[in-house]
């Protein structure tokens, strides 16, 4: 994505922001009922929905705290909340679209390639992974979801070493694990 202000669709922040949106729409009657309102109020330690607004605006809630609300969406979806489930499914499709766009740009849609998923968003499980995989496989039938070989930090080190002209062999990757 391009960062949380321009385009970070599918991120934990995006999910958290949609959770706030859904909760406040529930509160004012413009949207369906969702357990997200209660969960967010509990997490933010506020007694009434207007307290959410005060936390977000008056206290300038940081991006990381809004992103942390994404775990509540997973929790609500696991409990059968249809609003939360819809949020996760939508984000899965969006993330799948990102993969398809990258694969298309690289000219890989018609050949086998691996997709490694890193980040806490994917802990949401099937509600996000199902639509993501469906979107990818609709455009790239040879794509495969693969387990990451390394943590994101170690992967960054490998990329930096390669940019510096240092080859990283399989033994080095094994040691980094």
C-alpha cells in the first residue's frame, strides 16, 4: 500500500478503521448491529460510544492503536458477527488483488510462483485467507500459498545483502532460521 492516508487497504489499520466505522454506524442506527461496538468500548475503556470519538480525535489515537482493533474484528468474526466477517472477507479480496497486480506487473500470471503471507492480519484465518486465495487463483491458477522461509526482518537482511552483491545461499538461510 501507499500508507494509511493514501492507500493501505487490507492492512490492520484499514481493518481497525472499518471496525470503528461499523461500531459507530451500529450506535447511531445507520448500520447493522455488531458486537464490535461493545468490544471496542471495552478495549478503549470507555463507558459510552461517544467516548470512542473522544479517544480517536481528542486524544489523537495513533495508527498503531487503530490497527490493534483489527484483532477485535477477528474475535467478533469467530463469534459469528456478520459485520466483522464481511470486513475480513472484503480485506482478503483486496489483498488478493494486490498480489494479482504485482504478479501481472512481473509477467508471472501464467507461470508458477509462490505467495508468502507475513503479518498479523493473516492470523484472522479463513475469513481473510479464503477470499485472498480465491482472488489470486482466479487470475493466477499456478500460484501457491507458501510458508515464509524467514521472518520479515531476516528477509530484509537477505535483500540488503543481495543488493550489496553478497550472495545468500541456502545454508545461510537455514542458519538465519
